[in-house]
């Protein structure tokens, strides 16, 4: 989320034809930037089973493309943010840098649209609920923007207010994006992406329901309990609707700012350690995962040295069988038991029972490589590690060559997104984290206990 909103705001396109027009303009900018030669290279690499050719986009075409997505907000911007996360390999460095701005920026809506939402949810006399309401948003993202207010009875709250038309545009936005992705060849050969698009559709509809997010926030708070390392805002039910989520207002700075010169290494290491441990607890203990990797969803409260957790719209329960399959996979990778890794991978759908041996070995090699931070005893230095590059390039090359053509459960898409986000945050903070000890407690401890019970 962007933390300083100085723009007067741009209206959110809320009608289907209007959004289609803007997406068409964005697609036109992207196509013009790629050009005939670029499309030819992409088609040739795809037909030959190689990794996609690097997209050569000029800074100007990329800027116009990202500005279009940022103006549209909603599902288009959300998917653009995910697209930008692996832009280091798809786009030129210059284009990737501009694409990364999608993770930081979103235009706020103008006061006219903001007033329409407030009146629609609270009535014409909505202002009587508040002693003070700050019309300049303190944050904005792909689905809504956040305002600080004080109620008549003295409560200081943060109001997350949804952009108009976002919920109604999700289906058409994803249909248009699916067509664009298939046309440009972003989908790997031999993999059916429709189940993943359907899962993304369900997730985005849930994210656009703020009453559902309030329920998820309360459920998550119950799991974390009175852990003094975290702050989780409480929901204010009397001000919460499907389009407005009211929470305690909590001070803090975006956690990735700890990477700057104003903060000591100890603060970076502590924040990364807390969030890495929380990621493992979400899957293996809670069975409830907040799957949005946006760094802006975590704040650091310097006075109390605690991490503030925000934005639970992407929170989802994980089926118990998936939890146990991931536990078996992680435990076998840590213990270097390739046959157990193979069995867990088949159960998860990463490979088929009758896959060729060379495909199986390629997958197991990649999984063992990915588990390096869990396998290495003691402190793992994310700042000095090139693991991300090794996993990314090795996995991408084999993925697009057709070696990995099995389709796991669509729900795994969001778990992968969370794992990647936690890793990238530790990398961004150049943190040192003892992941092996966490794995011994939260993964191996439970796995070995389960084996003893079965015996």
C-alpha cells in the first residue's frame, strides 16, 4: 500500500465497457512496446519449449501500461502486481523497475466517488457518526483506500473503503486478462491455467467482501491470541459493511522500510524472524493463511518493537489433507528422503505417479534446492544468498520446457504466493533467520510425532 496520498484522485472506471476500453488501451500500449519482432520471438520460444523470450519494453510504453492498470484498480491491478513480482526475468531491467511500481502505487478516488460510497453505506447523514474524518486517504491499494477517522464516542478508527464497481468488474476483468495471457503466451505449454483463474476469481470476490474480511480478521486474531510480538487491529462491527471495513487505527511504518539506514540490523532480523515463524504457524498450526505477500500488509511499531498485521481479505483456510501433505513434503526435504518427497509430490499433484524418471528427478532436485533455508543448520543469511535466482531460473526453464506439466490443486497457487512473499521480504530486509530451528519445531516435531502415532 502507498502511504502518502497527495493526488486529488482519479475516478475509478466502474462500468464494464469503460473498463474494457481502458484495458484495451493498456493492452495496446503493451503490444506496441513489444512489437511484431517481440511477438515473433515469444511465439518461437514457446513453440520450441524454451523459456519465454525477454520482453523488450521501452520505459515510455511500460509507464503508460502501468498507469492504465493503476487507474483501473481492481482485479486488473491486482493481477498486474502479481505479474510484476517476477518481472526481473520477463521484462528488461528498465521495464521491470517501472512494473514494480504497481506494488507501491494506486490512485485514490476523487471526493465525489468517495462521498457516493459513504452515503450508500452509512446514509446521507453519514458525517454524524464521526467527530473527525480525514478526507485525504492514508493508503490506497488495488481494491480500496484507507481513511483515518474519530467516531462521536472517541474511537480512533481506520476505514477501508472499497472503490465503486470493483466487485462487479472482477469477472469481466479476469476474462479479459485470461484472453490477454493466452494471446501473449504467458501460460506455460501443456498446463491448463483455467482452474487457477477460477480460483483467483473466487479469491478476488472474497477479497471484495469486507464483511467476510472482518470475519477472517477475527478468526486470525483468535489464533494469534495474546502474542506480545504482534498487533492485530480489532474490528468495529457497527461501522463495518460489505464495502467498508472499520478497524482500530494503529501507527507504524511499512516493514520493508527497515531495510533503510535508519534502522539497525537487529530490527530487520527480528521482524523477518517473527514473520517467517508466523508463516510456518499459519500453515502447520492454524490451517489459516493470509496469502497476500504485499509488504504493505505489515507495519513495524518502533516504540513497542512489534509487527502490526493488516489486510486479511486474502485469508483462507487450508484443508487438513493439504496441511499434512505439505508437512510430509517439507519433512522429507529436510531429512533428504527423496522417496518420501516423491510420494508427497504425487499427493500434492506436482507430478504424476507414472512420470518419467528424469522428470521426477528434476522436480525433486528443485524441491531440495528450495528447502535450503530449512535444511541449513543455524542462521540463514538471506542478504548473502542467491537462492532466489537459482530456484527461479532453474524452475522457470524446466516449467516452460514441459518437464513440469502436472496440475496441482488450484489452492496451492495462493500458498506458493505466501511462501514466496515471506522469502522475498526476508531477502528485501537482508535478514538473518534461523529457519532450521523453526522447522525442527513446527514441521519435523509434528511429522515425527505423527509417524510414532501411526507406528
